[in-house]
């Protein structure tokens, strides 16, 4: 059985299918770990932008309320088909 040209270079290493899957698992694990770190950093950055380093009690009440109102407006005006999607509907 001849391999396609792009896989012919891998044939000289004589890797088994299990070894290839193991290497792919390691690469995907590293990528997922990096993605989760970036997601955590994005959450922390957003929290600092919205609430600041030392948030006041007024800011702790107003920011979630204003963001919720803005999100509700966007959903009603521009994305009405998104209504009803979520955990209860699944």
C-alpha cells in the first residue's frame, strides 16, 4: 500500500498508529491547556475593565444591571431568533 506524498515522510519513522495518536493527544492537551489559560485571563481582564481594582458597592450593582439591559436590548433588536435557546430548551 502506498502512502500519499504528505504521509510518506512519516513512514520513515516507522511510527505505529498508537504512537501517532499518543503524540496527537499530547499536542491537543497542550492546546486545550493554553486555551483554558487564555480564557481565564480574558475573564480576569474583563472583570478588571468592568469593575476596576477596588469596586464600589454602587459599581457592583450597576455594572451587571447595565450589561444585562444591554444584552437584552441586543437580543430583542438584532438577534430575536436566539430567544429560547439554552439549557431549559435542551
